[in-house]
C-alpha cells in the first residue's frame, strides 16, 4: 500500500504544493487502498473512483496554472448524510432507496470549491440515529482497532462510524461527519482520530438529511487538530438557504492550534464524574488536567448542576424533532414505495419496511411526546431543562475559557455487546449531548490507549462561537499526549 495514504491532510497539501506528487497519484493511492480494504472495513457505501480521478486531474490543472484552492487535490470521504449531486445519498436507510440528489449540500460545495476530491460516500447509522453504526442498511463498518489478543469486531462509534473508520484506516485524508448528540466526537474517540462539532449555526444544514434540526451540526473527522481546524474553516459559512445559519465570519483557526494555553482558565465539571466510569478514563482525565497545568493553564473546579438531566432531555427533544422531520418519507415523491390497497396502507407499508428498528423506536417516542396530553409533560419540560443546561454553561463560562472532560464513558465496544439494551447504548452519549443541547463547540482529541490497546479521547467544550479556544486547548493536549499510535493492520 502506498505511504501517501498515511499522510495527514496538511502534509499531503504541502506535498502537492512542492510537486512531490500529483493529486492524481495521491487519489489513485486512496482508490487502491479502498479497493483492497473496503470489503472488510465497510467504510464506504458508495465508491466514486472515476469522479475522484476527474476531480484530481482538474485540481492538477488548477495547481499548474497557479490557481490552487486551500484543499486543492486532497481526497476526502463524505458521510452519506450529505446530498451530493449525481451521487446516491440514502442516509443509509432503505426508505430512500437509490435516491440521487440533483443538488449539492452547502458544506460539500464549500469543499469542492476549495479543490477537494470526493472518494465516495461513507457509512453511518440510519438517519444518524445510533451510537455504534449498527443501524445502517449496509451493515456496520469495522473499527480498524482491535482489543489486544482478540479478533472480535469493534464498533467505530456512531453515527459517523464510516467516517471515523475511513480516517483511522487511511482510506481518506479526512472526512465530513455530523453531530446531533456526539456523532462526531464519540467515533473520533473510538478510533484515535480528531473530531469537532462547531457551534450550532456555524455550518449550513442545507442539503444535510435532517435528524433533529435544532441539534444537527456538520463537522469533520481528521487525523490531527490542525487538519480538523482547516476542514472546519472551509466547511463553515453563512448560508441564506439555512435560516439557522449564523451571519458571522469564519476565522483562520489553523493559526490558533499552536498558541498554547498559558494563562487560560480551564474548568473541570464535577458532574462528569459518573458512577461506573472505568478507572482508566478517570486517570486519563487527571492526566489531561496535569498536562494543561504544566503548560501554564489554571484549573478551576466548576459545577453544571443540570447535567444529570441532559441525556433524558436529549432523548425527548431529538426523537420529537425526528418524528416531525421524517414524516416526509411516505413513498410518494422519492425513495422506496410499498404499494398497498389504499393510501393509508401504502404509507404504513412503506414506512414499516423502509425504517429500521431503531428509527422506528425513536419515531414512536417522538410522536408520543408530541401527542396531545403529553406535550407539556414531556416535550415542553425537556425544552425548559435544555434552557437550564445552557444557563449552567453561561454561568460557568463567565469564569473559565473552556471545559475539559472525557469524550466517552468507555473505549470502543464490540458489536452486539450493547445493541440489545437501548438504554446502555444511549448512555454512550452522556458526556457529549450537553454541547448539542446548548449549541456549543466541542472537540475530541485522542490522548492515550487503555489496557486493551484501544484509544481513549479527551473532550474540550468551548463558549459559543469560540472554536478558537477549543483548537488552542486541543492543540496543546495533542502536543502533550504525543498520541501517534495506529491500529495494527489486520484487514
């Protein structure tokens, strides 16, 4: 396998700039890696080698003419949640059938405008509903990492499991992902990669298949913090097509990565110490605190008292919004249709066969909490709790610059270990959902291996629109951790 696939995004761009290799050569290396590995890893659900080579050739021509963009010639993968013109987009659900969009999402258009090359569409949980990528119609991807002494397949997290697998296994330089309750940060933590969820409204949701509209946010999974900063900068933009898109400038976040944390105040929330958390994660958190102290940051113990209500509030708000958003999938205008004796029969047959069990479960929960007699008791109360959670963050951020927490309560688990218990599966989001409910930026950085040789991540949560601080703290932690471990190749 070509060593070109092992490059980071920034190193690959440097190589393209110096003419050490062409975009065609780089892209061909990834195409060969995907062909050799994807049957085993199942990261890509659509491969676009011809399109990728055509985009690479166009990039080489631009570079020769001195017109290269910020990402020119860089091959990346796209989560199957983003509409891509002329390329099948299904959100990994049967109900969308072979839907092929006639338009491009704003986020992916930003990437193509910057010169990026599309390798294909990446696996995910159906409609982004899941924490393990087990709900995909195409089957789950395989985490490139393995427990020491075991060949058991592990989850690469959800819902952006395909994106995390592809980056960790060197099947792309970086990938787009999306985060509704932790779906960028948890897969990043499970695969030893970097993932950031920007502030809600930083990146346009136009052309993203909706799950929960007030929570969904686009972001990248990448190999380094600097790579993530570059991708985030390009993915984010104001977009009049999205009414929640914020009319704010996008800074040069790469410049913040190496500024250090000297003089900064970092909060440690007491409520993130939960019962049953493995000692290894507690120890890593303590190590992260020490790293930041040694680099000149001041550590402040803080309290976010409503954190304990975040998970139940999330699993009311998100399914409620999903039940509304997914009402459009009825087999009438696009996607799969199961014909019945009458219109109602057609609707029921289409939705029953088109949606998987987890999506059906969440749609039923969402419909229930929005129904007459239960709206006030559940949905309205959850929205009030959400406001309290945001107020907790606002209070704390008056005194600190950012928060440091674990990303997940465990390392990657094996397929089948938690899928029979939805509550145990939902608990994977316990450290990540708060940032979504409050609309705050959060980034996961790989920081250590556990006793079984699996990666563990630390999370930095920042103030609204202060991704710069997230990148500063994440860059400092990346430097201190010196995490360079890669999965042992078995695929």
